[in-house]
C-alpha cells in the first residue's frame, strides 16, 4: 500500500526530463569522442554510468529521506576519509590529484563530498533551529563542517569544487534562516578581507604565489583571453568560437569543426555545452537550458512543499548545487566565467559526477513524493 502511494506521488514528468537530459549528454559524448575507428570506449563507459545512475535514482526513492538524514554524518565522515585517501594514494591527472583508482575506473571523492556536505548541513540545521535566525556564533559548527573538506579539496587542487562547496553551503545557511545583523557582519568582514587582498600588495602577491601555475593562467586568461590565445586563453577562446559558429540551428550531429577536428579541449567534459551549441545551435542549446530550468523549478517546488525543515533544507541544498553546476559550466563555455573545471550535470563525461547527480535527483524526488504522506 505504501509503495503504491509513493509511486503515485512520483513526478514522472520530471523523471522523463532527467532521462531526456542524460540522453542529450550521451549523444554529445558520442559525437565529442568519436574516432576514425568508430565510437570511443568513453561513450561505452558513459552509457554504463548513465544506466547505473538511473538505477541509483530509483533506489534513492525507496528509503524515507529521514532515514538518509540519520546517516548524513556517517556519509559526511566517509567522504572525508575518501578525500584523505586521495592525498596519499590518489591518481594524478592534468596537474591535479583528485581520483581514487578502482580497477579500470577512477572515483572522484570530491563529487561525493559535495552531496554529503549538503545532507550533513541539512541535518544540523534541522536539528538545531534558532528562533529569529542564526547568529554568527551559531555558524561555528557548520563553518567547521565546510572548512574541513574545503581544505582537503584545495590541496588536490580543485578550485571548481571548492567554490561549489562554499556557494552551496552559503545558500543552505540562507535557507536555514540567518539574522540580518549576521548578514551585515559577514558582508563587512568580507569587504574588509577583499580590501586587504586587493589593496595591500604583499598580501595580494602572497595569495597569487600560493596558486598553482595553471590556476594563475586561468585567471589571467579570464581577465584578458587575447593576451595568450594559444596558451592560457586557448580553452575559453575555442569554446566561444564553437558556441558562436553554431549560430541558430547548428552545424548538425558530428559536423562541428571545433569538436570533430579537436580544436576544442576537454570537449567531452568541461566544454560539452560548446559541442552541443556548435552542433545544435542556439535553438538546441536553449532547449537544453529550458529542460534544466524546468527540473530546477520542480526541485524548488519540492523544497517549498516539503513537510518539514529537513526536507526543505535537503531539497534546497540539492537544487542550489545543481543550479551552480549548470550556471558555472555554461558560463565557462560562454566566456563569462573563468575555467574552473565544473561538469554539466547528467551531460558531461564522468562516472562519479553522473552517479552522484542521479543520487541527488533521486533524493529530490524522494522528498517531493513524500510531501503529502503523514508518516515515515
């Protein structure tokens, strides 16, 4: 009886949209990785990940989200263990040590850390409410929960994930409720720190020197891509060329010159949106954005209509995370944001990203499906 009621409450339209977006991703990966000998093994792996992800999404519907919340701290601790293992036995690639090798596959713990932090913060704020909002001293514990994985991620280094952790945590705090005085205090402190960083040359120089060379080049390229179009600005320049060359209707499937002739770097991961824009044009890429917007609106509705604070914070945190994913990745392709290595949800190649995103969406569906159920 419970299972039948649960299934009847599942927003099946959203499920269809999610699977549809993942199918768009599969066709884009197929095109971006196609070789003279046929489809790449990366496409085969991505297909496997998507199938596993869909299974995980439906599996996440089974346990009540309160049960998941009870294990939130365990999952958070487990993510920290994985991040620590990366520092000792992690696999290095493209100048960063971010992956744990598992046979022929590689697991990226930072992706799991983002979701586990959302769940842990949701449980903390749900169990420790403050009438009138949280003061600065009340944010010591959740602030520590953020800083620990943040430091481990920055050590890899992974600036994109670090930014995601900070922004997502900030949005959860806002959703949990924060006093206006606390907001103003944080704004003043932030303005003071920013002033010191930008206006005091020794501090600015020290922070700049602490960045990895490739991070320095990415920041420089974002400020002035034309300063080194064949070096640090190459990624952003080629992505903008691909997006612009797609014009209104695109060049057609597997007919994009930037991707098919390998001018576009990381075309199956960070810049997959540029591949879609080149092949499908403004109409096709806009359609994909509309699909994302619908999914995110349904997610917001799940947060708004959740029957308790735990559900609201979980759903709100997941929607915030997905929104940032989409905004930052597309912003990179359009050249309005620096290149920080953030995947496009359900579309970019990557097993850990695919599985984690499907799991997050499964929890979102879980919360929405139980909004009218009076027991758990």
